[in-house]
C-alpha cells in the first residue's frame, strides 16, 4: 500500500531531509513540499494526502492553524526543532508522532512504523 505525503516546513534544509527520507521508503509518495498554510491548503485541494509532515512554526503561522483542516482525514507527524518544554504552547493532540530535529532515518522509519498501521486500518 502506498501513502501520499506532504511536507510543510519553511526551512529548506529540513524539507530536503524529510524528502530524502521519504525517497528511501517504498511505501511513501511525496506529493509536494510547502512552506506556508496557504501552500498546504492548495496542495490538499489538488491531491489526496494520507500523511502530513508538519513543522510547528512555519511562514505566516504555526501548527495551531491546522485545526481548521479536516484533521481526522490525515496522519500527522510533527517535525520540530523546539524542545519538549516549548510544546505546551501548541495544540498537538492530533499529532500521531513527533520527530525532534535533527532526526535520523532510523527515527523517521520508527515513526512511520507507529503511524502507518493506523492509516492502513481506516
């Protein structure tokens, strides 16, 4: 089974890292990379996504804006450089997993192993 993914991060190096990891996972297909909420909404209107890799802070906003999406339609993996103590400021109850930058390919795959079974049974 293939899973369509979108990356929302305003840091080009972080986007490249997640893109490289996605390319090493046969079950993942990258639909696009965006740096703003508007870009994410545009891609979601054009494509059916399964997994969203979302940074907490991005151009023009933060992850608290994600609540206006139909969150239950997606598996959301948060990617962040913030420390644990700064996460309380954000609504992350919809996140299935959190990856702290910089993260390894092994951590990325471990995260997928946690969340992909959730999507497969829907």
